[in-house]
C-alpha cells in the first residue's frame, strides 16, 4: 500500500476505482484462489490479443516482488480449480478478451473469479470489478493499514462519494477516473 488511498465505488457496475493499492496488497485475499491469469503490459486487439500467463497460488508471492509498475499496465483475474488444477483451456479466447478490455467487464464466471483488475503503474490506478461485495470488504480490511485512517465500509458500499485516506484522516473526495487531478490536489 502506498502512503495514501483514494477510493470510490460504483455499485451498479460492481466496480471500485482506487489509487494507492498495489498488487501485493491483494495477496491475502488471493489466498483463497487457486491462481490468477495475468497480462503484463499493454492490451492487445481483437486480431492480435496480448499474451497472458496462468499462475498458480504458489507462484503469486514471487509475482508480488516483480516490478509491475515497469510493465505500465497490467490486468488479472483470479481463478478457482476446475478439478484439474488450472482454468479450463477452452476459455483462452475469453480470458484474452477479458484481460484486453474487450470482454465482459465482470469476473469470468467460468473461471469462478471473484476479481477482475485493470491497473496502471502498480498502485497508481486500479479499476477492480468484483463478483460479491463481501470479497471486496475482506480485501480492503486486510489491505488498508490503520495508520491511513478508518474507512466507513457501509458508506463506500453505497457509492456516490470518493474518499481520501492519509495520515489517519479520512476525507470526502470527488469520484473520478482522473487520478492525476486528484493526486495533484492531494500530494
């Protein structure tokens, strides 16, 4: 986690937007997953999808030590065992489309995903789609250090407002995808 957190929620889209949460902050929540599919670098196109990797649960701690901000953008979704220990191979086109922003903006049901994340400069910008609010609440409970401030999870769940957490203080902030403008005002 960076030294601040900017976050807002759009309940109708089951989407969180944040700045300050890094991939390593997801590791406790991903402990329940059998692995992730991850695309490092820019998204592909319909004609030439970007490559992605399938990583098992055991490989996740090593990925947390990678410099994901050097990749620029990255995307990932967690997956649950299909009975053979990996996501179904027949879904390769669906997974590639999902990670390239061309597929559904929701965790892929066939992967039994809880999260679908699109990030840029690991921790600078995160757009997180989720299957169930309880998973998001558990993720944030594990990821937000008390020193940043206590986020009202009920207010966040209702959506509408953005929140800025830093140095033990929580302040209302505009909900915006323009992370630069928020950070320029705040940092």
